[in-house]
C-alpha cells in the first residue's frame, strides 16, 4: 500500500521563548487535503506544556504544505495548534487561537503583513566563519556582501529559500546582514494567520536544513555582545485603506495609538530585546517610541516609497528575531484596527 509521511509541527511551552517540535506520522494512501489529516496527541510533560500526571495534549492540523525535503512532493509539513486533552479548548501556550479571533474581526480591512526574519548562523559556539580567537573585521562590508571573505553560510541560505519556494511559502527575498554570519529572509505580504504560519514553517525548515550542514540558526536578538548588530524581525503592516490614495492619513492616525501602547507591544516583541533596542545599530532605545520616514533609528519607519506616493505601509522595527508572529500580528491588529 502506498503511504506518505506527514511531519506534525507544533510550538512548545518553553519560556521566555517557545521552540518548535515535530514528529512524523505515516499515513496510508496519498495526501487528500488539510481536512483529511487526523488529529494526534503528544506528551506535553516533555515540552513544558503539561504536568506528568495528565500529559496528553492534542495536535490539530491548521496548515499543510509540501515537504520540500523528502518524498518527491508526496510528503507534507503539517503545522498544528495545541489543544488541551479535552480536544476543545486551546492550550495556554497556543497563541494562534487568540489571533484567529482578531483576524476574523478585522478581515474586512484586508490586513497584510510582511515579516523580515533575521537570524544568525552558528557552528558550535561561534558564529559561522568567525576566527577561533578574536573577531572578524568590524562591520561595514558584510551587508549584502559577496565573496568568501565577507559571506558565511550562503549554501544553506540558498537551499533554504529554494525549499521555501517549493513548499509554497510566500518568501520574497533574502540578504546577508550587517554582522557576518547574520542573514535575513522575508515572507509576505499576506494575511496575519497566513504570514505567521508560514514564518513558523520557514523557521522549522531553516533549523531542519541546518542539521544537514552542521550549522545551527539562532533567533537570539543579540547573539554577540558589543559593537555587532542584533537580529530583529521587522514587521511591515498595511490595511487596504493604507494601500490606497489617501492612505498616508490612515497610517499617521495609527501612530499615536501605537505610541500609547508602546509598552504592551514591547512585552510581546521577544525576550532579551533590551539587549538589542539600545538606540545604536539601527534601533530606537526600548523605552522610546518615535516614528519617521526612512529613519532606521526609529521605532516605526515609513518607507521612502510610501512617503513619496502618499500611501502604502509602515514598518515596525521593534520586534526581535525571536518574536512569536501570532502575538505580534495580533497586537498590531488590536492597536491599529480595533481601538
Ligand atoms: P527593508 O528595506 O526594511 O529591508 P525588505 O525588502 O527586507 O525591507 O522587506 C519589506 C517587506 O515588506 C517584505 O516582506 C514585503 O512583503 C513587505 N511589504 C511590501 N508591501 C507591503 C504592504 N503593502 N503591506 C505590508 N507589507 C508589505
Ligand atoms: Mn529587510
Ligand atoms: Mn534586516
Ligand atoms: Mn526592515
């Protein structure tokens, strides 16, 4: 009998930053759509999601994409939400469930998000390509660089973007970042649930493909202390009205709302973000909210093109690389669209 492999992927309960988990289900026949995928259970006591006594939790498939790494198009990656053992109530670690409600309420506004995921490659306990002792040459030549003295890990980056494309993830670009061994890929611009699901799947692919290369990717916002750039996940946002003539007024009207809730936003913008949002290295200090056009030292930047044409989107530069996109897109929708 023909069978295929479904890799069930979920987000665990680690604090302050949740991690990805997955296990393989072998299913008879061929993939017949998301609805055909069975629910599954796992041991929540091994993922910081349950006590030992009643540890079974439920996995509900919410998105399935072709697994680009095996099965020649027959195998799937299956992103799941975690539910309590009753199978009905979302587990407290399930941050997608609250986003579902907010996405439904704001659907008519047609919100789009584009996420710029920065990350840092490590080999053992050193950033990839860094010398055994001391440091590489100071930052300056690495951003969008080329050449084996400037760039470390491109093989993995190229393989990862190819895999994302084969999986149907809306990846729209990649670039080498300011710190050597630091990279970025962008996903979007699509709806809040779609972009968040796809970002988690793209992160899973990055870690999984790193296994083949003996390279680990970290999303820590400040992987190397000192005069080296941190890693963020700039979150670009627009509603339909912002994308149409007159949109600039709507973008500007959102700024005081965002300023008023700055602290609430920072709370869900990723752990250890204090180390990154210092006011140096293209950031605004963590306690300050300021917005401006083309200003990379601001909390929120209005891109040049948006400023010039009078409509478009804005970029929230505050989220750290390790942020949970379910929480970040939810709070942006709440603050900008529901208050
Ligand atoms: P940066 O100049 O900040 O490095 P990038 O090119 O890396 O910008 O990323 C820009 C992101 O903005 C992409 O993910 C893209 O999909 C997203 N984007 C473009 N237009 C919109 C829009 N109207 N609404 C939301 N996001 C958008
Ligand atoms: Mn970018
Ligand atoms: Mn960047
Ligand atoms: Mn950016």
